[in-house]
């Protein structure tokens, strides 16, 4: 391909601008996770906020992160092929309704999972027809699909669920739920260890118990989709061609790649993944479909994808961060969020040290240190956080993280750029 386009070197996909000094490895990732658990344990001991590492908070965080992560994966597929998908929210809305309808109609939760994916895929197909075939502006098409998704599901609810016992104009009857699994013989031992409130050991026990007890089979499926997406997009010839369509579509076309085909596939898969996220909300996170159930999670998933720099691992981390902060504010509100201020102050102080020692950016380090002192002062001078602020904690966290990560982001080069077969380079 042309200079700056995707290449394959020693069997691995190489992207332009991807040869920086920093490279995230499994070892670094594990070290980072270990350091984070230690910090959480320290903060939990100092503040007495036991929910920071409790099994209940971790279990709730995973459940809250799954629909966001699935929406983000949908955005990843679409934008890696060069199509901006603002319509993820609308596709999630369609997935919530179709998931509940499929589960009720066929009396099987997995039929609802399939129906949710199909409903989202139909929204993705509509977006692909508008943007890829007719060249409609990607943002306008996405907004239109979000509006259309809300209107269509509202109409369908009135002609289907309203006629069913226990249903109504804005909600469905109770739906059958996918089963859950637990590691046998592990929960009791971890519960005993967690209750002792020992430094680090009890925190590890709480985290492990939350990850291994009463986990929905749908959740396991969603988690497996993250490494599967990485493998397909970064380790196969299909994925290379798809990502080439988002980087240099003209160069890909010159090598015989059917750019339209790959864009269509990417956007339809994007809709299916968002639809799965919607189905999770009606089948697992709740006991029925309710109007407005997505609650903007499609847009938050898009933010998680951007935070993850258009990569599955970073996307999963962003979804987990939002899910965790959301779980804390739902469970203990002011107490847990107040304890998080100490953690944030420590992390910002660590960033200031890094900027000074490794990057030699004195001015930036000074500004960051002042921010750390300010956050610590708020923590030290208050005992709790008002409920009006705790409810928006996840959204504030997302905005702050995106702001800090903005300098290292590199979207696909042709993302959102109109493409026509045979156009000049």
C-alpha cells in the first residue's frame, strides 16, 4: 500500500504512528492492575469505605460495564472501517426492545439475545445504506437512527406489549433471564477472607468473589467478544483489509479490496454488537424492557472507545472504569465517592512525579501537583459528597479521563471521510 498505509511486518499488523517508545505488554498490564489493587486497599483501610473492593461492588461494576463495552465494541468495528457511528444509542434501543420481544415470544432468553443482535444489525444496515451507498453525512445519519430507534420501539411496544398480561405502552411483561454460574466451593472461602478486612488479602478476596460468583452467562459471552474482536481485526487478513478501509481506502481499492463490502460488514456487525448491549439491559440488568432503558449508554460506549484509542483492550478498561464508578455511586453514594477522591489525589500526584522525572516537564508537573493538592484538600475538608454530585460521578469521570487521554489519541485516518469507488488519491 502507499506510504503511511497499514502494512504487515513479521505476521503482525503495523499501523502508521504505531512505533512509539511506549508499548503496552501483558507484564505492564498486570503490574498496573496489581498497583491499582494495592492503592484501592490502602484507600479502603484509610477511609473505611469497604465498598471500594467489595464483591457486591465488583459484581455490579461488571454488570454495568458490559452494555457500555458492547456499544464501544460496535463503535470500534464501524470506525476502524472509516464509518463514524453516532447511531449506537439508537441501535441499543432497538436491541433492548427486540431482546425482550424475542425472549418472550420464544420463551427462551437466548432467543432474545439473538433477536437483540438482529435488531441492532438492522439499524447498522440502515446506517450503512445511508453513509456508504448514498454518502449521507455520518453524524446526521447516526442522529437520525437514534431518533428513529426511540420512535419505532415506542410504536412497537404499543402494538405488542400493551396487549400482553403484565405489559404496557412503555414496558414489557417480565422476561426469562439467562442463567448464572459460580465457581463451586470458592465463594464461601472468599467470603470468610473478605469479612476479616485484612489489608490487600481481603480486597483480593472481594474482587475475586465478585468476578466468580453469580456471573451471568451473557456476561461471559460479552467478555469473550473483546479478545475475539482483537483477533479478528488485528490477526487476520480480513481484519487487515477492514482496517485498511478506515486508513487508506483508495490504496486498499488499488490492491483489489472491495471497500464497500468491508464497510457494510463492519457497520452491520457494529449494530449487532450495540444490539447485544441493549439486549443485556432488558434481559440481565433488568427483568423486563422499559422505555428509555439505554439511558445514553450508546454515547458512553462511544466515549469508552475513544478513551481506548480505538483498541479493544483500552475500550474494555474505559467501560470498566465507568461501570465501577457507577456501581459505587449506586451502592453507597457519598461515602464511596468521597473515598475515591483520595485515590484520585494519589494518582494525580503520581502523574506529576512522572512528568517531572521521566518527561522533564516542570511546568506541567507543577500544574498537576497543584491539582493533586486541590483534590486532597476537598477530601480532607469534607466528610461526604452530596447526592446531587454522586449521581453524575460516572459522567464526570468519563469527561476527565477523555480530557487526560486526548493527547495520545489517533483515530483511523479516513474515519468519517466520504468514499467513492475510483476516486483520486
